[in-house]
C-alpha cells in the first residue's frame, strides 16, 4: 500500500484526460458524471475530490504560458481580460492557483487564494480591461487588489 500511495499520483498524471488548447487544459465532457470511467473518477478524486458537470461549472486549468512553457514561480505573469468575463447572477468566475506537484492551494504571505467576480476591489485599467498579476512580488499598492501571489515553484 505504501508503494501504491507513492506510485498512483504519477500514474494518474499519465492517463489521457481532456485536451490541451493554447496552454489551457480542458477537461472531458464527462467530468462530474463519469459513471464507470474509473480513470476519470480517480483523477478527479486526486485533484479535486469531486467535480460538477459542465452544465454546472466549466473548469480550465492553465498549464503553459504564452510562449508554450510550463508556468513557474520564477516568472511574473499577468492575465488581462480585454472585457471582464460576463456573468449573469448567480453565475461567477474565479481564478485560483494550485501547486503543480500536490494540487493544493499555493501558500502566500497575504493568504489570498482566489480572485474573481466576487472581488469588487480589483481596479480596471483606463481602457476598461482587467489585469490580474500572478507573481511572488507585490506589484505595487495600486495593483495589489488584483494580485494572486504565488511561491517560487510550478503552479
């Protein structure tokens, strides 16, 4: 059992699951309702315990940067929405950051683990766009409300 506990996370990382498009992993349409697709059920149990169906929630997992390289804590990233994502109540959007090695939230000095439509303090840019800062360093007081801090490791 001890060996299985060590081997299963790596094994699950090699199981075909969804597709990669422009650096974003898009899960299969059976997520949240996998019935007897045991590999999908095992992956979901490993990374999130459970999942909603696509009718209830859409999950995108950013894994590569704009240059096709794995996301890393050694770089500073920004994510800019030319128009903030639209939503109709009670819908919402959220950006969360998880450690690439263990799937847990990335610890950070300000204990912020999510940014999204429920966070009205984020300031829009003069042109109406919204920029979120994904970096270890504070981007400055005027941009701090839109910062999702992360450590020095992959996420």
